[in-house]
């Protein structure tokens, strides 16, 4: 930032000359350079914003020449004139003050002799240091945002970097004034976003705190600086480089999820991982992304069984299609939600339900619509929706998404012909408990101990006694029904069951034995891919 005339006058080397402001008004004019000259036509050598130091020789040629001299300096854009009294003029006449006031040209008289070389050195030292600092800042900005571009940083990280550099709040919005990313500095997020749309619409693109984002003919958003403390030149530099990085990010990501969806995903991730810890801030950001306020929030997780897809691009497109379908299903149910894709084909949602509505009815309507839309996605064979505990706290609901995901995962493993709109924890029973502990070595050893002999027998003799045991236990030991299901005679069935008892050295009429074997089979189901069960 350039020094002003007032800054120069305040320097010790100038203060030693006992400066007096003779005329010209404000001393806020910026000083680009200091020039020493006694020439009356020095204006021809100037380019503007210089501070002229003189002993006043040009003021000794009469009133008309004095006025012409001052006018030529003002016309050249000089920042001010400093006259050292004593050598050529003992004092400045009223004419100088009147002309300076008329021209708005600051004129300062020095009542004591000073060394002009010391003044120029002091001023130029500061100017050069400032210029070097600006160059260093520009280099840092360039390198930082170039690095973000190379590693494909997220929208949130790009905006956060700009806010950190400027130590001020920065907001990224789309063309409908929905907030896509925000980093707050020296203010609460909720305070910044209060009446955001109204505030934003009143800021034209030409405002110094606004920087359009996107190619010139395809603008898709704006970066907005919410501070007037930052030097305009630096702010503009950072905002423009951030905007360029965001534009490149959009070009790279154009075949992936839309920016609005990425913003929702980012908010959910921030809430889960504690980066957003204030309920009001979370609600404020969520509201700008379309989630209803003053509602009950319900965590949902959508899991699908689908045709195996080895092509990662095709898998990504299917996930995008599932996410689109889920969003459309929410809209059909006249509800609002935040959505986020997770690993695989899973989609997490935070659903807003009217507090006065019957929760189960609302969930049934929305979940039925979601499932119907997702089933239309190519390759999807089955859809389940897990529901966690509802809450009026958005942050608490976000933390319950893990439980909803667990319920959906377990529900997908249930082999049932009954189509349910959604599953809660009570609907997954023992399989849900086993799913939580299936990776424990002790649990795995238990299943192996119970079943390993029978599994080895099936492998060696190409039999399928494990399947017979599974269906026997599923039917609670009903041998008549089992014979019908397997389409074999009862003596044949009795022979198979007897062989199972001999191989495992168990009594299948014993209740505890059945429970142990059934539990072992459930553990195996949860640990093994569907085509190996």
C-alpha cells in the first residue's frame, strides 16, 4: 500500500524540518515517488503521484509564474509540494495558499533546513519495501492457488485458502445466490448468512468485494469478500486467483456431481467430523442449501444391490444416477433434504420433516418415493433405506448417519420377499448385532468352529449340505415343509439331516445347537459375498 502525503510528513526526518501545511486540504493523496527539483517546468518530466521537494526557486519569478507553476504541478497529478524556507523564499505568500486550496494541491512549508537526500532515502526505502512485499504476496498467491489447482482441491478448501490469506470472511455462491462454500473470519457463520439472499442481490458484480466465477460467457457463481478492512488491491488479487482456481475446478469436475450437491456433501462431512460445531451455523448453511428450518431431522441411508460394475467411470455414473433419483424422490414427497454420496453406491440423507406431521407417515411417503425412483436406475436390483434416530438438532442428526448406514447395510443382507419402505434398528434383530461384531476374531473363530467340518465335506464331496442346514434352520426345524421346498422325499431329507449331525457331531433337535448353528450361518452370510453363500 502506497504512503500518503500525511505519512511522509509524519516521518522523523521531515518532522525535524518543522513542517506546516500551508494549503491544499487533505494529505491523503498517495505518494508513488519523491522527486527533488528547482525547475519551473518540472511538470513535463513527471508521470503523477510524485511528492516534489524544493527550496522554492520556482516561486521567485512573480505571482503569475507562481500560479502557473502550481497549476502545472496539479495538472501533472503531483501528490504534493514541500518547500524548504530560507534559501530562496523566507515565507510563502497568501497567493500560494489560495492557489493550493483552489487546486486541491497540498503545499507544505519546512521552517528548518533538512537534507533532501535523507527524505528521499527514507521514503523510497518504505516504497521499495512495500513494492517488494506486494511482489512477495503476489508470488505466494500464485503458488498457493496453482498448487490447489494441481491437486484438485475442493471448493471448500479453495474458499478457505482465500479467506485465510485475507483474514476475512469469503463466500462462494451460485447464480441463484445459494451459498456453495463459506469460511467465516471475525464473525459467526449464522451472522454472515442472515438474510444472505437479500444482502447478496444488492451487491453488483462491479463492487470491489465481488468477483464473478466462471468463463466470461458462462459465469456460474460469485466470490464475495465480507470485509472492508482488507486493502482493495490485495483483495482483488486473491479473489481473482481463487475465482480462476474455482473455474478450473468446475471444468475438471464437470462430469461429476454438481456444485450444489458438492456443497451439501461438504456440509454433511463437516458436521460429522466436527468442523462445524455450532448448531446455528449449521442450520444457517443448511438453509441456504435448501433444507427446511424448524423441522425434525431424520438420518437416512440408502443401500442398493446392483449388477457388478468393474468400470470405475460407469460406477461413478451409477452413483450419480442413484443420487439424482433419491433427490427426485424427496421432491416427490414434498420434502427437503441434504444428500451426500458415500463409499460404493450408498447415499446418505438428512431429511427435514414438519414437526406437526406424523413421522412414520412422512417417512413412508418419502422413502417409498425414493425407493421407487432408485429402482428405475439401470442395474439396480434392490433398494433398502435405513433410518436412524430423529432429532431437532441438525448436528445430532448428522452424527446418527453412521447408525442409519449400519441399519441399511444389515437390511440389505436380509433375504426377504417383503418390501419395506424403510428399516429401523429394531427391524434387523440378531443380524444387526452380528454385523457390529462380525470382524472380531473371536466371532469369526466361533463360526469356523461350528461350520468348518460341514463346509469341508461339501467341498470334498461336491454336496450342498450347508444349504440344507440353512433352510432347515430358517424353517425352525419343520421337516415336512423343508422336504417340499427342496423337492425331495422325506426319507432322503432324513438321511441328509443325519449326515449333517454325524459330520458336525451335534443333535439338531437340541434348541441351543440350532441357535449356535443359525448364528454361525448368519456370521458367514455377513462376512461372505452374496454369490458364495
